[in-house]
């Protein structure tokens, strides 16, 4: 949440976005194509960064509340205008949920292991102009979200298929 929220604040402030990667799968509480994730695993580092390319210093204020994070960026207005176009979406891959019968749960009880997420590719264009209408940034942020199949375990009863059987309604 922090990385995406700070990315969107910097994006909308019109700053130079120098590094951003989308999440592996689409999280529907974020705008399509405007999420940003960070990841550090050994020597592999994935980050989000931006440069304050205005002529004035900025102040970044982070606010963390129950289940919500906010970033505010304060600075001296320099007349920038930011236009963010509607996302383009293509290569959609619908997801579905699999139900797997198990003896490990009481009869009829269900346990969700994974939510279903559709996969797709997207792009979002942003144009930033200065006070005179001169283009400062013309960026296209591309994202590729993988499809994730949902998975629910179902405690089997005497009339259910054997444990390990997977049903995929909607496939």
C-alpha cells in the first residue's frame, strides 16, 4: 500500500518517475495500471522511485491509520498540469475458482486458499506540462498482471468425490 500510494502522489504531482513495477496480479483497490510494488530478495531489488524535478524542495508527509495509508506532498506550486489518460486494457485472461475436496476439514466446511484474479495487460499515459504548456513528461506506464486461479478446500462428506478431487465450475 505504501509504495502504490506514494507512487500515485508523485505521479499526480507531476514528478519524474524513475522506477516503478506493477504487482504480479491486479489488486482491485488500486487504479488499473497505477500500482507500484517493492521487493527485496537477496540481491534482487525491485523498487519505486521518483525525482523532485521542480526547482523547489518538497515535504512528504506519510499518515498511517487503521487499514489506510496516505501520503501528502507539499511544495511551492510551479504551474504544472498533470493529465492521466484512461487505461488501455488488453490480453485479458479470465480466472475462476477451483474446489478441492479434502478429509482435513469437517464435512461441508470451506477454507479459501486463494482468491481468483483475472490476468491482463494495461498501459496508462501521463502528460505533464509546465505553466506555459510545454511538455515536461510524457510517460506510459505498462503493466502485466498474471491470472491467479482461486482455490477453496471443501470438507468432504460420504457422498462427495474422493479427497484430492478438484472441480472447476466456470472454467
